[in-house]
């Protein structure tokens, strides 16, 4: 291939090189972004077209609502409020202070681009789709804003996802890396569960939010990684 298609070979070699400005990190980032965008598009299309996933949405929302317990509701409320806009911005500020103190300037740039930027992107998507939230006679929590995608879940995906990526880079132990990644996934799942349990989001809202968060995080980290290589 090198002799028959030299330009193609050089292009592919550059895309797979860890040292190139638009090398392996860029290729992986683009693939992750495209994969996340495809998943989001599939979910969004099913929601707009009222496909089978919306039936599951309604069933699951009412299943949780019928089994709500005061003690568990209180826990879910605390968890949900902790990951509100104010809570996420506070945690982002703390993480940013840590990155600044460690002189991890590129991670700081990725953080402030990913989390606040992703939250703004989510607001735009909510107004684009304008999906109503689940409706109950006696709701646990009522919100006037749109449902799709879940803003809390997007913010959690971006924040914990970025911290997990940072940990994977700086930690040496593969076991510790795996534990951090699993912990991040668990926290994101817990935030999503709290929103479904409280009756303010459907399952598809949460699933789309995770896809959105992964896609935007891939864009931000890939962009900052490319900038760092210049």
C-alpha cells in the first residue's frame, strides 16, 4: 500500500500517529463524537416519531412514581439538587481551582469548555425539541422547562467524564483507572436515575443526555489535545 498509494498511506499513518497534531487522539475523538451523535440522533428520531421507546418511557415513569417512598425520595431530591446548575458550576469551580493549582492549564481549558458549554448546548436542544415532561396527578417534583435531553445528566456526564479522563491520563495503575471510570459511570447513572424517579424526565431523556455529553466531551478534549500539540 505504501508504494501503490503513497498519499493515502501517509494520510492514514498520520491519523494513527500519537505524535501528530491531527493524529491518533484526533481520530479517536472524531470516532467517539460521530458514534455519540449517531446514538443521540437515533434516540431523538424515535422520540419525535413516537416510536416504541416512548411507550417504555411512559411505563417506566409511572412504575417509579407508583413505588415512590418518602425516604428514597428525599435521597433522590438531595442528589438531584446537588447536580443542579448551581451545584454543577460550584463543583466545576472547585475542579478548576485544582487544575489551576496543578498548572494543568489544558485540562482547565477542557473543563470550562466542556461543562458550561455543554449545559448551554443542552438548553438549546431542549428548546429545539420542546418535549413536555412526564405528567402525574400528584407529582414528586414539577418543573416548567422542557424535558429532552436531561440537563442534570448531561452536566454529570461532562463533569465526571472529564475527571475520569484526567484520572486515566495521570494515574499509573490500570486497576485504579478502571475503578475511577466505573465510579464516574455509576455517578452518572445515579443522577439519571434520580431524574427518572422524581418524574421530571423519561428514560430516553437520560439516554440522549449521556450520548450528548459523551459527544460534546469528545469534541472538547479532542480540541484541547490538538491545541496542546501545536
